[in-house]
């Protein structure tokens, strides 16, 4: 009551000096409320209004439920008197109307509707005509009318035009626009312009005779700085809004939470607010110029400050000559959302202000909502809520649903998406809005495959497909002070939890957006979705992220974000195969003059900084990730490196990236202003980090037309490359293409299971360029299977590549090309197994349903697109990948589908020999290869066995036996010449093949080199002894000899094996590999 008394004492009754017309309270036929419903006897009683009634007094009692029903029954507010109508609920239906002002006679007297109700356990629950309205509600049901028309100035929110500094004694705000904001009881809000969304502040206006028309004066000095100028071409000026309205809808609350322990854990205050709910069949609903304070219910779905619930079309197409709207309304301290459009189409939501709300604020619920307009709305400080998985933060997520269907802890990825604008169907207009300060995201386009919730059945009947629907309009929106400014990605789960899909219903799930010319037909032509004029600044993580589909962003501005913008597509290829993503005519600014003010986020480098790493997180303007992206007419400005460890670059790459980067991604017509690093490769080194690239079409991107940039590694170094140390990269005049290596679980043509033995090693491949194993690329595979079975390789055209494995070569391999042009090819060698263990080998070209067997050639120089060559001794297969068909647009593959080579092996040693043939191109000093080199002798217990099926290569293999009981625990292979025969210089590797046989034990065996005078550091070979499998032990020679002095002139005398256990093992193909 104290709050109410305060408001009444400061209420200004304003008598209009303008001429109004058709004022509803001028109707002489209205009966006076004072004659019908006044008096203490009606305190805490229900009243029914079934006539035309004028609310001509301030009732001094509190009502339970006020029902307005019956044709032409209405309750009309009288102008120019103070009214505070207090009731638990007001229900309007069957021809009833609640009317405060009109479009031609807006209400100009401060008035209140106060909704009461102490608890969900005691307040009355309401249902009308089959529509459930709940508690503490202004409910509009069938044939009900709600007309709320408070007078407002023409401009209810604008921007600062001068910076407002913290503690500034002369608290006069200079605004961008002329405003006519009256002083009495007027509150204004000034948004945060920093990373901390809680730096938004509310002020009381003061009289200011000295103020100009674009100035207002505030009572308290600001706690935080609020930026007020355009800086570096970026409008980061704080929004300033008028919260006060003449018509106030508010809730009376208790002093503490009176709810379940779960709700009270997160919201210890009373969050049982009122709500306005309009349901299907209403006659008219027009809301403008009202103030909603302490509304919404955090614990119940569908209890929001303003909520159009399952109303269908509310515009002319729905039969409304005056379409419904919500305009010039302020909503603050909301306990559940702001303005919610649920199962509703054609609603106009314009010029509204929302501050300090729980859960998604401006929200479209199910994904069926279309043709709604959200224009010039301001949303500030959006906090996580409990209602839907997407509302919840990670702690709420694990508390509400600790475990998924399978009993595993609920993943936060199902939740953590609360947004100021939550857009579940792209077929809506989003123009000139500001999302300033969400805990997670400002604007989130989420794409359920079909509508969810109460609209799911109807959505499927009508074949509504948000994931295929183009964006109607997204233009000139601003996102700042969020975690992420903008998101266009993900879907909502459409099924109940199950073993295969254990996530919660309506939780966040993977869904790819593929806008189509026919929005419910995936086979129709792709359509472009345009996002124009997005400004995104001071976001702690990303200014924007958008995945999949033909997306075009133009005339956008990104500034002061950790990452300006990221396009994403798909880890292995675009989900929408023929299209890419585009950014045109846009500005990226690393750091503006808006240095911020330390609060929750500390200050480094004399300014606040975005997300994490003690202020040293790398700042990137545009971030390259997966899929094909094109940037044209882009300005990068103010990416200046300082003396700190932080990297800052105009262009960077997604860190710790397991996925592919398209070699067709390009830059054109790029300008740099005060940029130290145009591009930078970070130090993370998972597969996608190693294979990242970008192409400069016209030389404006990196300084050389048609140049590409790649990570600085030996694999990509060539005569056509220039090192760029500051970029950690290479700029090359090479043409890049992509090869995928895939290990299938079965052979396509017989469905027989593949033989896959990882030999206790991690899955992986090793790629060598131009037969030089210094040009090595090691990949561990993309994380879409366990064990990983897809490997994405970025290669240069006109070079030769070998593919090897750190484990036995699988029996089946698929080699596929991406981003190749017609008639292009690459020659590839693949390490299989020697012929003594191979009975059958086939290579087949597959394009869609076409199969073209590749013939075997006995000529090592004859391999082409129609033949392959297999080297029986080394086990190397040589094939040519030849691209037969044209590619269209940004498609990764040709018009007939992705072109593949299928390789299949059968034989007794398949899956038993490590597929590593990397040293076949190097000269070797063979110690044992089918026979012991005459320069060597063996001391110890050994046998040479003639066993083709046991040998790794050829027919002969050595068996060593160690037995401590007979003191034969040591074996030496040493030079016959006493001074040694193995040179210390010029050797690159010691290489030998090991197999413990079928013995399941894992013997502890050590190997070391020795000189005539010294035993060198031993190395355990135990990890290489895997049951019944030939493993390659290849050790760098400098590692084995590191204990020798650098100036040593001694030669190596031999190799020693010793063990503390009784054991037997096989050794084959022992050699020293020379450098050249």
C-alpha cells in the first residue's frame, strides 16, 4: 500500500487543452458506477457489469472478480479524476467491453488497475467459454473488447546525443530528438552501453526550466557512464525511454515468495504478478499508452503482462476492420516475459519499452505465428526464467530437469537461450527494434521443423515449416550489451523424450534452416533470407551468428564485440547444398572510443573488455567457420594490437574447430583502417584449425589477387607461398580443393561389415604432400562418430598426396571430393597392406546411383581416372580422383551428386598391419628385410621364420624370445665391424615392425641404440605390442641419440632389446631411414 499511496500523492491530473472527439465517457446513456457498485458492502465481493457503466469515482473498496459481459455491456473510465480500480481479476466476454479512452480521445489522467491475489494456492482460477485464464488476470474472451488508449508524447524513446558520465553533477541529458515529457511522476530509463547489461539505470525526471527541447533533467547522478556519440562510424548512443504512462496496470505483491521451493530458490521475492490475456474470438483489442508494472507469473505458462493467446488472425484477413495492436506501452519489472504473440497472426507490436523481465521478452511462442509486426520496440535487461528449456540458464536447466530420459545429466545445450526477441517463425516483420541487455541473446531466430506446443497439431495439418520459411523482413535492428547480439540457428524438439531422443520436449535441438521459394516444400528452389541494417555492439561473445541456408546480411555494423560475426553451415558440407552465406556493404570495428566503465566486467587496457581469458580473449571482426561464405564491400576499422598477449585481427578463425572450412570462401573489395593484423591463425590445432583457409579475389583482402591464406605449416608451405609471421599464416598463389576420407561401417555393395582395428590408437590419418614426410598433416577426424571416421583434408591442386594411418588400414575407405570443378583431378597414394596379406582389392567410382569399376593397371605410371596401380611390395594403392561433372553456385559437389572412390580389401592380414608407408620414398639402410644384412649379426635367442601369413612384408620374419631364468633377457643386433656401421649424421628414423603374436600378455620390452662405448637412452616398445597386430615403430633418430654430445663422431654400433619378463615377439622390416 505504501507504493500505491506514493503514486497517488504524486499523481498529476491533467485537463486536456486540446479538442478530443468521440470520447467514450461523453456517452449520456452511461449509468454511473457510483450509483451501482460503490459502498463498503461490496468490499471483497464479485460484481457483474451487464450494462453500460461509467466509472465515475475512485472506488474505495477492493473487489474480487469483476465480470463484464452481455451485449453492449461496458465499463468506461471517466476522464479527469483519479481512479484506482482494485480487483483480483477482470473478465470481459460475451459482448462486454472495458474502455479507457479511445484513438480520438486518449486518456490523460493518471489511473490504475491494481490486480490482487496473495498466492497461487488461494487466488481464484478462471475459465470462460472454455478458455482458461488462470489467476490475477484481465481476461478477454469470446466477443470481449479491451480498449486502452493512454495519451503519450509522439516520441517515447530516443537516444542520448551527448555522453552521460558517471557521477555527473549536472545531470541534464541531451537527447537526439525533441521530446515533450512531463515531469510529475515521470520515470525515464537510460540503457547500458557497455558489456554489462545491468548498467541500465532508471531516473526520476526533475523540473528543468533551463532545458532545451531536446533535454531532460534527472534527480540522481548516474552510477555508470552512458555513451552518447557516434564513434568510429558506429551509433553506440544509449537509448533513453519514458517509462511512465497515464494508464497503469500493476500487481499488488507480498514481501516474499509464496511458491514452490524450486521457484523460490531462483526468485525469493513474490513473483505472482497479474497478466493481460486475450483469447480467440475477442471482438476488439487495442492497447496503447499503458504502463505494466510487476506483471507476469514466473511459475506458470501463459501468464504474461500482455498476451495474445491462440487468437488466430487479428488483422483484416481475420475479419477485424480495426486490426489489433499493442503500441507505446511500457513494461518493467516483469516476472514473466513482456509481450507474447501465441498462435496469433497480423498483430502490430510497435513503439513499446520493456525493462527488467524474466524469460523471453518479445516472444512468438510456437512457430506458427506469422505476419506479425514488431516495430521500434526497446527491450532492456532480459533475465533467465523457468518456464521453457530455452528460457533457463544452465543452473535452472539442471535443477528443473536434472536428468534426461536415459538417466544422464541434462545438457545445458538443451537450454540457455533466453532472448529479448524470440522469433520462432521467419514470416514476421522485425524492424527498428533494440535488444539491449539480454543474459544470452538479443534477437534469436529459431527454426522448429514444425510448430510446437499448442500449435503443433494445427501446424502439421497446415504443413507450416518454419525451417523452410524465408525471412519476411528484418531491418535496422540494434543489439547491444548481450552475450550474443544475434542468432539464427537451432530448432525446438517436437517429440517427447525417448531412448533415442532423450531431450526435453521443446528444448533446443539441432535444426538446419533452408529457406525455400515454397515454404513447405523442401524440394522447391532455395530462397534468400535478407537481414539488413543490423547494428550489434558491446556483446560479450558474438555480435552475430547465423547458420545454413541462403542468407544475405547487408549494411550491417559490428563493433566492440569479442567476435563480430560468424557464419556457420555444416561440419561436413552445407545442409543446404547449393547455397552459401553473404555479407555485403558492412562495417566491422574492433574497438571504438566507448571505453566503458568497470563493473561486473573488470577493465584492462584502460577499457572494459568482452568475454573471458582475463581480458585476453582474441578479438576477431569476422570469424571464418564452416561452409562457403563471401564478404564484399566490407570495411574493417580499429583493430590495433597492443603490448598485451591478446590477439586482435580483422578476420580470424573459429578456435578449436573440428570441422571443415570451405576453400571457396572469398573476400572482395575490402578496406582496412588502422588495422595491424588483417587475419590471424590462433594456436589451437584440432583438424579444422589446421585446414582453415580464405581466398582474396581482387587483392584488397590480403594484398595479392587470387591469393589464399592458410596456416603456416610445412604441409602448406610451397614455392608459391609467402610467410606472414604476424598472421601465423602463409599467403599463397595456390588453388585449394578439399578431399574427404570416410571409413564406412560396411561395404556398400555387399553390406558386409568393414574390418576396422584401431589397435588401441586414436582414429586418424596422416597426409603427406609430394612424397616428403616433412610435409605432414595429421588429422584425428570430425567428432560426429565414435570412433571418428571422417577426415577432411584441404589440399592444393597440381600436387601429389599420400594418405597413411597410425593404425591398421580399414578394409573399406571412401575418398570424396568437395569444391572441385569439372575435369580437375588429383593423384593420391593410399597405404593399404602388402600383397602377402591381401586376397582381394577393388576400386569403384560412385556418383549418386552410378557405379564405375576402376580397372587395375600393372604399370605404375599408368594410373588415371579409369585405372589404379597397386604396389604389391609396399602396399601402396595409387588412384586418381577425377571430377566429372560441373558444380553449381556454392554447391560442394557436382550436379549429379558427390563423386566418390570406394576402396575395398579382403585378406588374412586386413586390419592387422598398421597402414603407414610414409618412408617408401626415402633411401634406407635395411637391417632385416627378408634376410639379415651381412653387415650385422644377432646376439641372443631368435629364429628366422619362413611364414608368409605371419610376416608383415614378404615371407620371412624374425622371432625373438627372452627368458630371465636362462639369462637370455637381452638381444642385440649389432654391426660386425667393431667401430660401428651406422652413421650418426644423415639418418632420419629408426623403423621396425612389431607383433607380439597371439599372446595376450603385454610384455615390458625396452629398446636402445648403443655406440662402441656407450648405451643410449632406452625407449619402451610396450605400447607398440598389440595382440596379433603388426605395429610400426618409427622413432626419430635424433630422439634416440639425444644423449650423445652434439659434436660426437662416434658411429652407432647396434640395437639392443631387453626385458624384465619372459616373452616372445616378432620383428620385421628393420631399417634406418636416411634424410634424403
